[in-house]
C-alpha cells in the first residue's frame, strides 16, 4: 500500500462508524488520495498501521479501548514517517499539546469541512513523503518518537546561532532579524527565526503569519526534544523554506518559560538548521541571556542618536566583561543618514569596535513592507535597504566561516 510516491495513503480511525464513513466519502474522490483502511479502535489502528503502513492517519482522540494520544504514539513507533491528524471536539490546549508531543501533525475540529480535511491530509502527506525519503536516503533505523539510530538528526549541534540585540527599542531589530533570515534561507540552507521577545514579540506580525503553536508548546520538554515534534510547532513562511518559532500570545504563557528551557531549545534547533536567528527583547533578562550564551554571533544595533550610542556602549562593555571576543560581535548602524555628522567610523572609534555595516534610512520602502507583513526583500529587492541586507547576509556568512576556520586551526 502507498508505494506510488504521488499517492497519499490514508487510514481512518474513529469509534463511530458514521464518522468513518463520512470521512471516507469526503476523501474517496480526491485525486491522489487512497483510503487504505478504516477501523473503530486505537488498538486496531496500531495493528493495521503496521500492516498497511499509511502516509496519513486520521485519528479520533476519544475512543473506549485506547485513546487517540496513546494510539498516535504507538503508530509513530511502528511507522515513523506516518503523519497523524487528530479529530477532536475538544479545544483544550493542554490536550492538544499532549497529542502533539505524542507525534500528531495537525488537529481538526469535528466535523471537518471538505476543504479543511483535504488541506490537512495533503499537508500531512507531503510531510510523510519527505520523511520517507529522508529515512530512506540516510539508511536510518527509525526509533520511537521519530528519532533515528546511527547518527540521526539531533546528535551534533552544527548550526550557527545569530542573536539580535539593542538596548534601545525602536531601532528596527526585529525587521533586520526577519529580513536577514529571509536572505540566508534557501532550499539547501534551512533557517529558523525564533521570537525570543516572549512578551511583546512581533516576528509573526512582520511575516503576516498565524499559528496555533508557539514556544510554550516545546519549553516543558526542552531537555528531551524530538525533530518531528519541533517541526510540528514551527510555522512555514508562505512558499519559502523559512521556519518561524512564534512567541507566546499572553503574558501568562510567556512567564512559564525559563531561561534554561529557552537555551536548551536554541541548542536543539542548531541540530536541525544551518542558521538559527534569535530576536530578543531590549532587556538582559534570563531569556536574552540564554540566547546570548548560545550564540555564535551577536548582532548589536546602534543608531545616530546619543541615547542609542550610550546603550550600545553599555552593551558592548557588558559583552566584553562576560568574555565574548570582539570577533563574535557584529555591530550594525541602522537607519543611517549620511547628512548626520555622527558617522559609523566615529562611533566605531569611540567604541574601539568597528561598525561592520551601515544600513540606510529607507523609510519609503520599509514602512509599506512592515504594514503589509512582507519582508522588504520580497517586496522590493532593489530598494537600498534590501541591498544592504543582502550585503549583511554575505558579511555574516563570511564572519562565521572565518570564526569556524580559526576554531579548527586552534
């Protein structure tokens, strides 16, 4: 079953026969979708999944013999690439979090519309096919929870963490972080941007994205993460390969995340992505400190006003006092206006640390991009600020390569 790579094989699991039949009817004429089984209990689902090895399992969460969460975990053990879509009448975030941690890919409220159902099945099917290819090409032996024996994903932290910080708000830190992430990402260079401004994060706003999951869905098990679970929480930005880990939506949720958990999460993301971009708050709180501690490169921002220069000086002095080498600090002057007498060279001389890049004040292009929730790199790649961000990406790559080379030579 499911041998044709263009076909998504689906197993339906629900203890109500009428529900199973309704789902089957919704999918039976859907091109490229094949129903390979329909059962009424969690135990039957686990047994049949092992036999037919479906790409997607549509799983009811409330069943008498074995609940959908337990069945999901067992199905994922038997068929690691299978993606589970949970059907539920419950809207309890804790229940959803438990299902996600068990390996669920998506959630649908009962009864789903045909558009909701087919979209969820096609998304899950795409993930299943990608996971089959990954497991097959790597020659890996699947382990419970989606990991792998023999050096699978998550063993070596080879990615690079780039953390943005400015002691003064309003310097365009989040805008630069988002656009740098866009400039660095490609199909061969996976990038994730993490919104570390837990209380007032705007990363998803600048990308005009929405997701039902955020950092809090991963923090409680930050010391035992799984690539599949992490992937299910991340938001994929439109038609790109860029991934987003959103900040919590309430103060109460933000306050539940510790610096230790955040640091463990960033370290794990290094095993999955080439670049981990972290946007932070403008305070050296425990979350920001954890991000800085995990960083390979710190992007510090300064502008052409005295308060900003004072704050940048304080931050640079703090970094030096904390033992961060100067070569790991990438100083950027944002919103540079050449008509103002405070030049990048003068600031660099004052700090005894060069300004690596001056990004021009390009209000005409950046404001529409912010209001549309679209990175300026996508809206107007020829704009002065867009060209500067492309240059920034080149300089960041070069700096990280130099640091890695120096580390290897030592």
